[in-house]
């Protein structure tokens, strides 16, 4: 319909007489002309947004709004269908939905359309004005009820919220780490899942992290802040650390990944119970330890491409711990090699202890990637305790723990 009118007016402003004359000249049939002193232009509701409790009743008043100027309604047949052109106060409007002239009634008829009557039942009384009676059931939810005048197709929308109070809310995970400039997604779980209470997100410090209203957390500066969600009278929180470095061990735990998922593998030859894990080794990625006189060793390989390149780290820091038997034949030796794409060694570091290191001592190794194309890292540990050791955890042990690998940004 709009296309035909646009063709007639060439997309320009037009008078109603000009439009009708051009329609007639092009062979369109003017079926009916209705002149009225005023015409329905709207439906006024006493409330357009309603909040109800379950099992309650609410009455909304409505009345029809009429124009104060003379209006003329034209019904035009186009391609076998009837459409309405309305002239009101100098303005021409086009009804793009087909009109059934047989259903045109001089008396206004107000109807309600409600597709969620299981939540709210709606009935109506009156003609030009009256009441809409809302009756909620024992179900919470949001309902949109259409209120329309049948003949003119003028309509309004009544939005009804039947409250379903929240009973519990949780935030997952309860702690997290985000890189500065990066984002993570937190998940809010409200019970019941059809609660009508809104979830509000907030942060304790926008200089450290900020959060959107759909749970996207962005790292802004170094530090720790609390992300809190509020829903009704319930609250939950998550402690978020924003940093320019990230521990791969913590990253694996927070994202439910294994160390193998992050590109780690291990081989060993001392018969120990080695595995790439955290919980069993006091927060270390893996360990090697000997008691009694035998030589133990293990080797950790880490594939750079599987994790670092994707996250965009600028360097790594490897942390390891050593303990050396106080007796003469104990020793610990470790080495670190950083390999390029073609197996070239980009950097190497080593440590050895042949004398007493009576308590666990921690060492750090850092490597900045710069423009180097790194393929993998290898950490090798060799250790031997003295035969005089009598307890697997005595001070006469020797060992080397691969504690952690930190990405630097």
C-alpha cells in the first residue's frame, strides 16, 4: 500500500484531494468515505506498567481518546484488498494492514489480547471508557496485554509484572583473575529461575575492575576488588584480581582446565607418583623427591603455542623449589631451556646444589619473548638423597618442585 501511495506522490508531500484523485485516475476504487467530527486516536490507560503480587486483583481504567479536528476516512481497494487512508488535521496516514469493510462498525469496541492468561486473567467492561480487571494466579512472570479498539485498530499495551520473589542467588566463580584490558564472564544463578527480581551488578573499585549488567568483568588496574550482585534481598559476591600477570596453575583451576590442556607434559624415571596437578602437591604443578640413595629425575615440557600465544603474553616467569640432602652424597641439579620454532635454543639457565640446602628454597627464572618466536620450554630436574635418610620426609631428602609458571603481560 505504501509503495502505491509513494508512486502517486513521487515521495513528496501531497494533499488528500490530490492523493485520492490520483488513485482514481490510476484505476483504484474508492469504496467508502466516512466523515466524522472526530476520530479515535488513542487509548489512555490509568497505568501502563503494573506490578502485582501473586493471587491478587488490580483494576486499570481506560478511555478512548478522540481527535478534536475533522477527520475523513477513505477505504481504497488495491490489488483486491481494502486499505484505509486517514486524513486528520492536515495529516495523511496510511493503514498498511488490510481492512475488512464488512466488520466496520460505527460503535467503538474495545478488546484485550492476552496470550498469558495462565499468569494473569484479564476482562474488560465498558465501551468508550471502563475498566480492565486483572486477576493474577499463583505463578510469577511478565505479561503484555494488548488493549485495542476493533474498528480503528488503535491500540495500547499494558505491561503486567506478577512478582516471583528470589529465594537464593549465587555467583560463579567465587574468585577469579582477569588480565588488565581483558574480560571474563561471571555467572549469576537466581532461584527460582523464573524470579521477577532483577539482578544488579556492582564493583567495589572501578579503578581495578568494572562490570556490566550482564556479568562481563573488565580488568582496569592492578589490585583486587569485589564484584557484588543484588537480587531482591539476596546478595552474592566474587573476589576478582586484576593483574598484568597470570599464574597458569590458577588459570587452569579457574577455567576448569587440566595442565595438559595448557600444553604441559611430563616424563620421569624415579618410580614416583608424578602427575601434572596442583591439589596433591601443596599448590605445585609437579614434584620430584628422593629419600635413600637413588637418582631421580623428571622433565616438564610446555608448548608455548597452546596457551601463551593465544593470550598474548610478553614473557614468562618460572618458579621452582629445591631441597638438598645434608649428607655428602645428596645433590640437586636443574636446567631450563627455551626453544625457538626450529628447535634453536633461545635461552638457558641451570642450578646445582651439592651441599646442604636444609629448607625448601625458591628460585625464579624470567624470559621476555620480545620478537622471538618461541615453540616450547623444557624444565629438567635431577636429584639424589643420601643413603642415611630413614624417613621419606626427613631433612636428608633431596628434591625439586616445579612450582608454577606465570605469564607476564
